[in-house]
C-alpha cells in the first residue's frame, strides 16, 4: 500500500511538471485592452505614513494574471517638485508612474497620486465630527440624521478607510487640501481636487 501511494505521488509530481505555467489567455490585443481599461491599479494604502512607499498591484490580481500572464510592475516615484525619489522624504503629494509589463512584453502605464501624512491616519480611533446633510431622496426624516449623527459619521469614516486601499481618490483630496492651505477661498469643481491633480500631472 505504501509503495502504491509513493508511486501515485511520484506520478502526480511528474505530471505537474508538465503543466504549462501562467500564460496570457486574452483572445486578442483588443480584448485585453478592453479589460485593462477597467483594471484598477491601487497602492495599499494610497494615504500612507511609513518611511517607505506602499506597494502597487491590481485590485484583482487573479484577473490581471489571466489577461497579462506573469506580469511585472515597476514604479517610479516623484515628489511634489517632480524630482525622482526612492523613499519619501517628507509629507504631502507624491506621484507614482506605474509601468506594467505583460508576459509577452506588452507594456501599460498608469499614473497614481499618493499622499504621505505625518502620522497614521485612522478613522476608527479618531472619529469624524460635524453634521452631514443627506438628500431627501433617502426617505429618512432629516431629524433622524441629526439625532443619529454619530453612527453616520462612523460609517463615513469606515468608508474613507476602505477607500485608502482601493482607490487614490482620498490621496488626491488630501494633496489638494494640503496645497491650497487654510486661507484659500472654497474651491469649486473647476479648481477642486481632481482639477488640481490633473494640472500637477500635466506639468
């Protein structure tokens, strides 16, 4: 019985060695291109406080591997003055140019904004404060929102914490607020966080 078991294990290992490694399964370059449009690259977290940059990867690495095969990711980091850096030297905005190389050599480039805070940003222990007014279309009485403000603020805080690990929107917001300072007039959609972010990248 023991000999038969060893033989089966040996056969399994031998067959496993014949199996193909990860390969690109996208049927065509166009199909892969369509998939890559919606393939989100994220830094976890996009708002960071460590003395090194966070790592970048796809939100869904498994799907990315099916499209790209054994892909590689290389990142070049820039500080707010457009100088290439390997470690974050101070707080504020950083730009990350992400180069994704598929198994067949095809390259894709993505641009992501990061923000370094002076210390850990936690919305769990440091709860949000203030009053939020939500649309009447929710069907919930406005007074209910007011009385139950604490649980609403807790939910928003948790949502912001999740957002740091699946998008770079919060990093864009913090970068904008850090750069405009406390004396600026209220921004609009024409000069808000996304507009400021585009201007920075276009330079």
